[in-house]
């Protein structure tokens, strides 16, 4: 554990809290991609298979359970909550996310650190997380206007990954046998996908204007 990873975890938790606040307080999921939320649920379920085999720390276990439970709760609300599901932008959220799942799973089978079931699913989750935000970004571009809570959710989600890159840089210089290069490369790809959003987010913040993404 180091300060960069801790801040990254906090940013991730803040993004989830903001999304849950939007859904439960406004009873609306407008502007939120169900496809992205389903991808994140798959990411956490695949990555945290070690919950059944390894205990690292109470903090580690609690964080894993929080990410799994919150992602499943969000998917359930968007699919099944009698009020929330009415606001889902189904016509705009048409990204074929199953191609991402298939492609990342094949990549996980081919490129991994060790040929074990747990490591293959870990690699798959790393690749899938790198591109899971794509349906959300496409939906926001199609809708044009982005409400404050949705914009903040995506911003903190991107900031979480940026701090994890700093965490990996720190670990490279402080750990003699740092080997998580799959995480580093996938994290760089994921952060690059946020670049356009960050630009318009900071532009709207600077001009005190509503966030708008070009179609």
C-alpha cells in the first residue's frame, strides 16, 4: 500500500458513491450506460476470485466486496427497479459490449503472467477494465449534454486510474521485482480513453459552463 494507491481507491469509491447518489436520490439513471456497468460487474467478479483462496488484509477484502456489491446493485437498479429503469437511455446505449468481453477473454487466454485459471481471469479483467468505459463515453457523446453528477462520476473514475498509474511508477522504483506490466499497459490505454473527456470537463469547469461533449 502507498499513498497513490490509497488515493486511487478513494477516487474509485467516490465515483461509485456519486453514481449511487444519482440513482437513489434522483431515481434516475439517465446518461448512465448499463453496458459499462455490466462490464465493470464482470471485471470485479473475474478479478476477485482470490476472495475464496487468499487473505491479504481486511482493507483489501472489504474493498473487493464493496466493488462487487456496488456494481451488482447498480446493474440491478438499472435493469429491475420499477422507477429507475424507466429513465434508462436504451436507444443511445447501443454499444455492442459483448465484443469487448469476447476480445478481452481471448487476449487473457493468450497473454497472461501465469497459465492458471485465476491468472487468466485476472488478465481478462485487466484488459476488460481498460475498455469498459467505452459504452459510457459513446453514450455521452450521443446525448451531447452531460448532467453534473454523471460528469463527476466519469471524472473520478478516470482520476482513479490516473492515480493507479502513479502507484505503478512508485512501485517500479521501490520494489525490486515489480512485474505487473499488464496492469501498467492496460492502465495507460484506459487513461488515454479519458483524455478527450478530461479536456471538455476542465473546459466546462474553467468557463463555469455545463459540460457538453461533441457528437
